[in-house]
C-alpha cells in the first residue's frame, strides 16, 4: 500500500491538501443537514453580513450566498482559501475570503465586512462548524476564539457553533468515527477517524483509503481541544453571549451528554 502524504498532514497549507479534503466530503448530504438549521438560526438574509469562522473550502458560505446572504469567510489555511475562492468563481458567487486565525478574527474581518464605512457595528451572525472551534487546540485558545466571536457580532447578533460530543466520546474505547464514504471522479474514498484522549486534549487521526490503479492511503493527525457544554456555557456567559438552544444533532433533538453524537448551540449577543 502506498502513502500519498506524510502523517502530519495538518501542517500542509497547500491547495493539494485542501482539494483532497474538499473532494472527500459528501457535500450534498452535509449541506442538506447544515443549511436549514443555519437559515433558521441566522434568520432571513438582510443588509448585514454573516461571518463563517473556519470556513475551510467555503461550501457552507457559498450555499448561503446562493440564498441571498452576504458572507465573509475566514480561515487559517491559505490552501483552503485558495480552493474556496476557486469554488466561489465556479459557483458565480461573491464571497469575501480572509486569511485569519481565530485570535485576530475581529481585526482581520472588519474591513472585509465594510462595517466601519457603513457606520454599523459587527456582523448579524457568525457560525463555526465542523469542529473548527476544537481545532483551536487548547481551552485558552478556545476562550480567545469565543471572545473574538463576541467582538465580531453586533448586539442581537446570532452565533451558531457545532462540535463533536466529546463527553460521550471519552467513554468509548476505542473511540472511532466512520467509515465515511465519498465518491471522487468515480472512485470511492473511505475515511475513518480515531480519537485518543488525555486529560485536557484529544489526538485525532484520520485515515482515508481508496483504490484506483492500486490501494492508496492518506493520513493525518492533529490535537484538538475537547469542547464540552460546560466550557461553552462558561465562555459564552463571560462574553455576553446568551445560549438560547442546545441540540444534539442537526435534527435539533435535545442534547443528551451520554447519547448525542454532536453538540450544537445557538446563542445571541446581548
């Protein structure tokens, strides 16, 4: 079996890694789950703008732009942003994509949103999906991210965050998610993820297998901050964010710590 990339793939900032990620997701199914909830939480599109924090290859931003929302996407990975801009051009949508880690989100996105020139303050909504908040790596960095989210939102602005339910995952031995299957150029890609917990972090390893002329494998590993509901409640309360809803999945079923696969919150800046 051949290996196409080194294990520490998260250090790869190239468009090649981003294209591989973008092609390995079943976007029709994923957007079918995510977009209806985002639309309900964010409300109808208006004159204000929405911030996609950790936008990746821009698929959610473009789906919302097609529905009339004015979107700014921010990501720490330039390769992802390059693919996002290419996706926007293909879709014929105008979305501002900005290079920024969570720690500088407010300063990096204020000019893109043209808020100062308009005389308004902040975004109407902000969402952070797909474990992007967990990718901040530490509780301190997660707190700084929530602080930046609050700064970016105008009073009354809406916040939506989705992460995995790490509370449940800690009790699973081994903790494995998948397989996930995506078809790229007629070839099935099968991915699984394994999670290894320490006291205050979790190491996730993703392995993707596919076969064209031979079996191939692509893998990467990174450290996440295993966000809990208690963390989110504490961090949001300290920064003027009122949590209005807590769900365990995109069907908006109640969050049950020992049963739900995901943790989703909808909040308002007060």
